């Protein structure tokens, strides 16, 4: 059995480059934000782009895009 978590957007969290456990292993948020910014998806700051999954619990936990979990500013 896999430890894969599928988010509401359909992406597996274990492969997401902004999912906090992945960022803690290898922070590639600057690459992600550069691509999103180049595509005109918004103005993303790598220091602020992080996600704890669709149903984060606890103080300081973040759902990157509340309500629909897509690459849109929260």
C-alpha cells in the first residue's frame, strides 16, 4: 500500500513541490513560482507558497488554495 495522499485537485501530495514535507526535503518553490509567474498565473513569492494539504489542522498550517486546491492565490 502507498503513502500517497490525493488532494481535492487530483494531484498526489507526495509529488507536489509546494507540499510542506516535500519542501522540507528539497525546497524547489522558487522554480515553481518562476514557472507560474512566467505563465501569468499571478505573482507568487516562494517564501509564501507552501501547503499542508487540503485539511490542515493546527496553528500555522496552510491550505494553499482554500476551497478548491488549485494553483491560485489563497
